[in-house]
């Protein structure tokens, strides 16, 4: 056996931002039956919470996101994953709103998860960390919102798996949510998406350096398996049109085929880079656990006895759903199904399908129409709050 | 190191069917610059070659196919991959036509490839076997057709990568082909398909048991990596609709989630089975080499100076193109692009898009409209041959 190498997970205790202990008095009861707590949640805030605490927006992140929405990311050195969306004058206008990003439970950026120390064993949880659900993520976030003293979120928003959390919030805690914006998402994970998740998980678990989940304890990292998982998933985030326009069949730094297995094509080089960069910032067991949480998500089954509209009965949450024309992982049909169910429940719902050829990743991008619709929806909701006598959700409110 | 285990590649010398030595007088000059020969090609025939040798149909197989088109497969024990299509009274009617299936060069079912013995080293070629192209496959097949004394194929037909070979045949040896039937294919491999191939290759090469390609020599097999590659590819062969209808979110032999990483969902169990079954009949290096050959395929670039229509200038081959509505790997747009180019070259071309929700795998299936169109096209082409004074392409001709 080779000598243990230093695990490359960032030392999350040194990350900037806030950390809070939650579940202290009462543990969080996870859907799998395991109690979790006390546990740490790492979060970031942008903008200022007004006195009425009426201007808070909770941003729920997707599979590989984290709490660092905007500005420089302390681990990657790149911009936060929603820097185009969160900031002064942007759609989630931090001159007006108090924007909260928190790392999910099960994550790997400071919130409790497989890479954090399991106090019962004084070593990383690894796969002693339980398999969680989207509902568990939301229940943990709700403890954070309680901690911040926010009675009702002005908005809960997220794309992809973040949108699943936004939906779960609206259904689980309708009185705590004024508006919900589920973007590029679905009320349940499709068969095809479960299938792609399973391939990614098998790639990780096939890597001998995964060590049955105990790689951190063994001083190894399943880099190859995690990179393969990321490469496969990355294709699904893009449209064929976007891939073709960006890379076509262009060769990478060469004029002729090598008749070998180097990255002859630019798209190969790009995917390899995506894989390599990913393993430096992400954890393999987190990947397993979070994809599993997505697989299990089925809003109708859990909250509507199998009927989606039942999950929304009597809701006063104002919904804005957004999908993208070229998203084949969470196609418009999924959002449309949600809209039908919301209409059947006589809910207040807006829905827009945005023209974009960038695939599922569109929700991360600076697409003017998309941002305009979002800021317009939020402004309209804020006006409604004022008309109803609540103080305006602004930083000065 | 663990003791070498017996490689599970079938002993191809014991397989039924024909084997012929080709490239004896003159080696096959591969596109990569390497001469290949003499080399063995394994093939099967169905039906009887008529005296005029005017009734021969060459079936080109796809990535994981082989020469066993119909009847029981000697390795898998299942039916041949095109048993629904090839046989008495079927679309490729063996009462009328002489149907030839041959294993591609680079394959692993008896034709020269990475699993066969490299006479220069008295051990399996492994990755000493050169990276080949679709054109190389066709050039090798042409030596077989020469060997059989067939001047002109009545038809060359194939789906997916088999369709690429059919196109290459028509362009490379137009005088040797009366009709060409490229099904569910494209004139070049798309960026997205190259990307998926690359993920599969990386999964194989990430498996330590791949041993840099020398697993047969080391007595190992990269089963885990090859299974992951197969699982990922298999998703792309099906449509989301077909996956959903077949598996939905149904659980596998259980009523509740396990909150673990067993195959909770039927679709997971199915994919795992696909992966496991595949490694018993297929070779990892062959998978690398054949996917690479697909990546390199670009008919316009190689034969038309970048203009697809130029590749078909003056062709007298009669084409019948078929695509399937739900095929997202080789969508109808690819076939339509081919039809436009053929029309621009004033070629004789029929094109049908078949309604099917089964995805790319539709080309393998028993879809009545598809088979009817195919047998109708072949019958019409046979009538035309007779009108032109050639003896009818029938077993009695």
C-alpha cells in the first residue's frame, strides 16, 4: 500500500463567512430515522437584513454549489456560482435584499457532511454520515432561518436541486415563505436523471481509492472516479447546440489526429479539465449522498398522497417558475407539470420559459431576459407586500 | 499483486462461422499509416448467394455488435442482434438475399483486434493494435467482399456506426454498391457523442485493472471501468420516455428507500445488469478503439473537402435513409443534413423518419413500419435492377 497522501479537502474551519451550531436543544430528525445534532452550518450573507426582517432571500444551491454565491470564492479563486445574479443592482439586488447562501447538510464546504469530523468517532463521518433527503436539507435550513430570527422569507429561490428545495420549502413551511422561485427544476427526479446519477455513483465506487467510502481515513482520494462522474454529468448540463458551437469537432493544439487516446478534440480537453478541477473542490461521498437525495425527491408522493396538486392545496405562496428551452435534464415539460398542479390548487403562479441554447446550465448564466423577469417578479411581489400593509422588503425597511 | 485470473474473452477460434485470412498479398494500409496484414476476419452468412452474385447484402454492425446477426448467439446465448430483421420472410429476407455479417477489424469476436494474438509478439495485441477509422473498417470489409467474389453488393446496410460504414462504402466504392441504407446515423460524429465516448474511455482507463491496456497480458480485466462505460452509454441509447415508461420511479424488490447505495430503483438495477452482462462479452480495448474510430468519422472532411455534397458527386448509389423521432444521439436532423447533401448531388435518395419513442435503440427493434419500409425499398431496388437487365437479386437468380 502506498503512503497516505494528504487529503485535499479545504480546511473548512478557515473558510470566511459564518458558522452556526444548529440542532442543539433538539436534534434534527432525518427522514432515514437518524437524529442529527448538534451540527454546524456554514453560511454567507449579502446585503443587510432590514429591521422588519422582511427582505430576506434564501438561495438554495444545486448539487455542486455552496454558500459562496457572489464575489471571489475562497477555494476556487473564481467568482461565486451566482455572482451574475447576486449583488448591488443585480436581479437579487443586495442594495435591497438580504441574500443568504448556506451550504447544505451533507455538503463539503463547512456544513456538517461526510468530510467533517464525526464527534462520536473523532474522525471524518465518511459514509457514517446518513443519506439525507431534500426535505432534510430544508428542515436544516429552516433552523438557520429561525436562528436568524426571520419569521418569513421574502423569497426562497434556487435552480436545479436548489429549485427542489424551494418547492419543498413552499410546501413544508408555507407560512414561512412569501415567494418561491424554482428554476430549471422538477417536482420529482426523472428516471433518466436517476440513471445518470447512478452511473456517476458507480464511477466513484469503482475507484479502488474510494476505499468503501473511507478514503479520508485511509489517506486517499477517489480522484479518477469522481472526475469521471463529473465529466459525465457535465455533458448533461449543456445542450448539444452549445457544445457544438463552443467546440464543434475542433482539434486541441494539433492539426491532425494522433490515432491514440490523448485529448485530440477540444471537447475532450474541456471535459478532462472539468473533471480535474472538480476533484480539488468537491468530495466524493458528498457527491454520492446529494445525488441520492435528488433521486428520492418526489413532492407529490411525500406531500400530496401521489397527487401533486394536493401538495399545494390552500397555499398562499406566490410562485415564479422558470425553465429554459434547451434544458434536457429538467425540460420545460417538468415546469409545466408543476404549473398545472399549482393552477389546480388555485395558487398564484407565474411561469416563463426562457429561450436559451445553453442547456440546464442556463440557470447559472447572465441571460438578460431571465434576470429581468426575476427582478420584475420580486419587485412586483414587494409591491404586493406593501399594499398588504407589510413594510417594504428593502434594506431601509 | 493478486494471482492472474483467467481472461474471460471467448476463445474466438472455437466460434462457429467463417474465418478468412485477408491482406495476404498486400497489407491493408490503415489511415494511421500502419500496414495491417495478413489478418483474420470472422464472418457469418445467411441465405444463399445466387449465381449472378447479385443478391448480397452486407450488414455493418454498430459499436458493440458482431457478425452474429440472427439465430442463437454462441457467446451470449441470446438471439443475434438483428434477429428481428434477418431471416426467411423478414425484411432482410434470407429466402431471397444472401446476408453477410462480419466482425469489424478492431473487434473482439474473431476478427483481428486487441484481444487476438499479435504474431510479432506472440501475445494479444492489446493497444499495440492501431487506432483505426471507419474507412479502415470498410476497406477491410471490401477485401472480404472481393474474397467472396461479389462484384457489386446489392445493399450495404447498418444502423448507428453501421450506418457510418454504409455511407463510407457508398462514397469510397460507389461502383461496388447498388443501394446503401444508413439508419439512425450521421455523416460525422457530433460534439456531444465525442464527449460521451470520452467519458466511457476515461472510465475504462481509470480502472487500475486496465493496466495501461495490458490487462490480458497481466491476467486482469477492467470490468468495473468497462461496466461504467456501458451503463453511461446505455442511457444514451434510450429515450427518457422509454426509460420512464419501463421503469418510472419504481423500486426494485422493496417497498421503501434503503437510504443507502444499493439499487433502490429498478432503473439502477437494470443499468447495473447491463454493465455486468456487457463485460462478459466485450473487450475494453476494443471499446476504446471503436469509439475512437467513430469520433474521427467525418465524411465531408475526408471525401468532400469539407462539403458533404461533394462527397456524393456523381453517385449512382440508391440511398434509403431512416431515422427515429426519439433518437437523441443520432437525431433526425443528422439524417436530414445527409438528405440535403444527397439532393444537392442529385443522388437517388429516399428518407423516412419513423415514429418511435424507443430512442436510438429503435434501429434494433421490431417496429412494423420500419421493417415494411425497408423491405419495400429493397424490393423496389430489385425491380429496378431487373428492369436494367441485371438478373433479379434472388436466391434463384
